[in-house]
C-alpha cells in the first residue's frame, strides 16, 4: 500500500487547524565565502522562542542531490510523490499557472517562444533576440486577431487562446468546448533545439499512439496558420512550442485527507499548484502582512492553510544575503500575529533551498520547524540549518510532511489494532 | 528484490543468540507540561553502562506520522513490512489472538459486539449498554448452547465456536473440519455503524467475488439462528459482527532467516503475533522476572528470543509517568540476569511510543539500543529518546531491524562478491 493510500485510509476529521508556512527557498549554505547562512544571521526573537518549544528537522524535497523546481517542491510539501507520473505538471501547464490563467482539466497548454527564421524558413534565433515584454504583448495581440481563423481550422469544438508571458514567451491554449471529447496532449516539442533547421510541425510524441496522432493532425494546420500571420515581422517571424500538457488529475487534499484547505499566496504559480491539489485560493497580496490579513479573516473557514512567502527565494536568486536576512526578519516580526490565531499545528519550512552563493535553487535539505501540543520538544534553540540537522524529526522526505502534520493534528487514526 | 527476499537469500546459520527485548510503548515525549521523558527520569545504572558500549538509534514503526497498533508494531520488529496486504492481521484474528485462542490457518474469525434492537429489529444500542464481563460470559454460554444447531445449519464440515471477550465483546469462530475446503473470509461487517436501522446479514464484501458470496449464503442462516436465540434478552438481544478474517499466511522467521525463534510474552496478543511469524511460544508470566526465569531454562533451545514487557505501555496509556519510570527501573534492575546469559546480540526497543502526555500509542520514533561484538560504539551514554536521536544507527524503519540483528549475529552472508 502506498503512503498516500495509507494516510487516506486513516483519515479522520476534527476541528484542529494546521498552518504550513513556506518560506520559499529559505535553506542556505555555509561556504568558504559565506560562513553563515541567512537564518544564522537573521535576528529572529520570535522564531527563536518558537524553536525552543518545537521539533526541528530537515526535509529532502525530491531526493538526495535532486534540485526541485517550484512545482515538485510544493507537490512534495502537500504530500504528493513528486516523481510519480501522476503528479507530473508539464511546462505548459506550469507556465499557464504562473500567469494566473484558469485552465480546465481538459485544456491543452503549450509554452511558446517567439523565434526568428531566415528567408528559407531555417531558424536563426530561437528566442527572437529575447524581445522585450511590450513587443511580446504586441505580437500576442496580433496572433489573437488570427485566433478565430485558427480556431475554425480546428472545427467548432475547440477554442484557441494566446496569452503573453515574460519577454519572448507566451502560452497557447486549446480549450475543448462543452461536449467535445478531451484532447490528447502527448505532442513533441516543435522546437528542434538547434539553429539552421526548420521548426517542426505539431506531431505526436514518440510512442504516444493513434489518438495523439489524430489530434496532432488537427492542431498542426491551426498552428501553421498562426505562424504564417507573423511572417512579415522583423524578428518574431515565427514561434516554437514546448511542453504540451494538461492539468494532472490529482486527488485533492480534501478527498485524500478530509482537509478543508486554503492557499494564501501572492504569486500565481503557487496558487496554481495549490489549486491542482484541491485547495481553495484565497486572494491576497504577496507580503506576509497581507497574507496574515486574509488569514485572520478566513480563519474559521478551513482547517489547513498553506501560506507562501516569496521574498526569501527572490533574495537567494539575486545572491543578496542582506535581502534574504531582511525577508526572514520581516516574517519574524509578524510571527506573533500568526501565533495569536492559535494554530494547533504549525510547520515552517521551504519548498527547496535557494542558497545565496549559488543564486539558484539547490538540492540541499531544507530546515523544518514543527510545533504542536504533541511534538517532541528537542534541544534545538534556533531555526537554522545546523540546528535543524540535529532536531528530533531527523531528515525525512518532504512528501512525508503531510502525514506528520495530520498526525500532530489528530487527523490520522491508528493503523491496525 | 524486496528486502525480506534479499535477507532470506543471504541467510546463514550459526550458534549465536539474538535477544530482542521489547519494552512496549517505551518511547515518550518532552512537552511543555512534561519536560523530561520516562527514560530521562528513570535511574538505570545497568542500561546506562550498556548504552555506553552500544549503538543507539531510532525506529520508525510503520511510517512517518503513522501510529501503529500492536499488531503492525510487532510485525515490523520481526522484519515484516507492516503495510503490505500479506501481513494484514484482521480485527477478528487479532481479537482471537488476544484471547489466546488457538486458531488454525483456515479458521474464519469475527469480532462480535452484543447489541440492542427494538421491537421492530432496529438498533438502539450498538454495545448493549456496554454490559459487564460476567453478563457477556453468561450470554456467550447461552449462545454456546445453540452452537450445535447453528453448526448443523452449516452442514457437517464446519464447527462454530463462541468465546467471550472483554465486556460486550466476543469472538465467533468458523472452523472447517479436516477435509473441508478452506472458507472464504471476505465478508462485510454486519454492523451498520448507525442506530435506527437493522443489523446487516452476513454478506460478501464489495468485490469479493463468487466464492465469498457462496460462503456468505451458508453462514448467514447460522448466524441468524444464533441471533434469534438472544431475542428475549433485555439488552443483549442481538449481536453485530466485524472484522471477518483468517490468519495471514506468512513465511515464518525460521523459513526466512533460518532462526529457531522463541517468544516469551505474558499477554496473549503478543504471543499470537509471534506465532503468526513462526515463533515457538514459551509459556511464562508477564513480569520481566518470570520471563527471565523461562529464558534461562530455555536458553540452549533457540537462537532468537523475543521478550515482551507490557508495563511501560500500560503506564503510558494510564498517563502515569511515575509508573512508567518504575517499569523501566524494574527492567534495569533485572538486566544483569539477561546479560549474564551472554547474548551475542541484544536489542532493546519498543513497538511504538506510548507517551504519557498523550495516554495513547503515537507515531513518534522509538529509541533503539543494540549491543554486539561488532556494533559501532557511539558517543551515547544513556538509553533515552534524545541520545538515541544522535546514535550511530540513525533513524531507520522498524522493519529494517531484523536485518541488523542478523548481521550483528553473523547470520547474513555477504551480498555479491
């Protein structure tokens, strides 16, 4: 029996509330050049007091040595096995979620790059000179004017949409209308990943089978018509498509664990992943203060709250230790507001490490703090990477956290008699 | 290759003796209200001396956050994967084992509750007012007087037995006689789990198939006849059946690992689980002294001894820290008798934690002490939860312990050349 199935069988409901506070990318490194981490450096009187009454430990997001993207990092925190085929969130879907697009389960999404071809149709720039956002939006608007024609090439059942992303990126959606059977999404990228060759047509991925081939035959002319619309553009005179995908059909945390779960996140990508996992999205700004405002208002409506703070990750990506320290101290200053609500179970952790010296996500385990009535109060006195490595929880897979939260909330029955 | 299969392939026999001393529910918590655990508090000079010469570590009984019952907790310690379908010990079987009943592999066992119905046959109390043990035994005797008739309703091949349990509970057995084909046990509970409705007849569980349906059709009239016998009782005028099950057909530790294994446990449930795993039951009382008496007598007859001490768990369930400390100190006082036998490998641990503040089993990892000639003598100086969290063995699944014991006893060959 898999772990998720086991937890699901043991689910029992009660009124106790769980809060999962994700400080995105909070984990950091001690290196030759940076002898202390942001958590080491930050002045955090409230976190310190909390740590002294909590269990600490570390989470391995995906697997030893594996650096997670934001999707897998959060899926694991929500209790899903991030490397199983069922939880694979494709690039197209992730890009659409990041733009805050509302995509239905049957919608096929691809991530697009504007690109440049020469007079013979051979690629000379796969990113169209990395054109700026305004230019990307103008070209998307131009494509949108051809959408109806592209849609009609597909027949009545499918709507086509184009949405600008950052710079030279955009998202292409194929939405089946009500009554239209679901579309296959198993198509190969049209990006040949090299210059001097032509872009590929939309075609079924290797081994995808007859249904994907039939759908590809319908989509290819519509995509070609959209590409033709751009042929007189100077730089963005075609586009490439990658990561065709649909929303994964995951059982939600309500169905699995009986939770009434809410997500409070300022950034669309995290809302999107939470929504895929069956959480209700509570609109809020991106600062911890704005998140707490909405949390206080909606406290009675849910028994699981996912709060997402982005600043720690951004500072890590920027290689800015002072900014990361500041982001942690800002959370610490407002922590009493969260504690005043009296969560029965509170976990503070990250979805991955974003070490300042690396300026990127990394594979290193992420510190975890867990406070509940029944947690083992260990001898850790601060919420830091080193203290966490000595905590009572030990170093566990991030996908084990959900079971630990449920147990501490009394939401899991005993296994066997 | 599964772990058990791997260990089994590597099995090699020798004369070295392994002792697994289970202090039931020994693991405990440090909390705001209880800053020190029973192991922290107990004066244990003998355990301390042993700990200083041992490896410490922690066992996770079933999985992070999962609270085990006694069945899965012990199966894991004996090297079985407790969540696999093969090791599932049904409620009926577990109740029968707990009563010390001798059940053969083909016997179908259900756990019964006496219950109350009104004049229209609708349930008004699913536990018959939680009637006392004496009353339960009287009613069981009354049922027993009808057993022959019930048995004959089933035809010659099946014997029916009823055995009183605690208070309003009892066990119903269907034993196929020699030559009768094995009975299916995949029946749904007859307990509808609500009042104001009739009890359900014995019927096949959802998806159980034709063989279960045929057997249910045979059993249902016999059960109805027994229920009819009670109709003039004031409170216990019917009964409900739950947890139909048979003994799981597990390969024993002899077959798997070449062990000649003995169980010394004062309580029937633990003897029952040990028997399911192929151990020989050595009759003994429940105190550690009584267990040691028998251990000394039978030392030459086996090379694996499972000793079960119940007092730690009972004190935990009672929320009585002083009693738990006392139970640990009582074991410590007699430990020299065990050490004088010179076990080649000695492990001391629990099947789960039963923290005093929770008054129940819990999911928290359980401390483990392992002493052998070849164990890594780490820096832990006491057998406590916190020391164990820093021990050389680390935090491992409880089902990994058997391999560690076998290795320390030289009973596992090298894997590969």
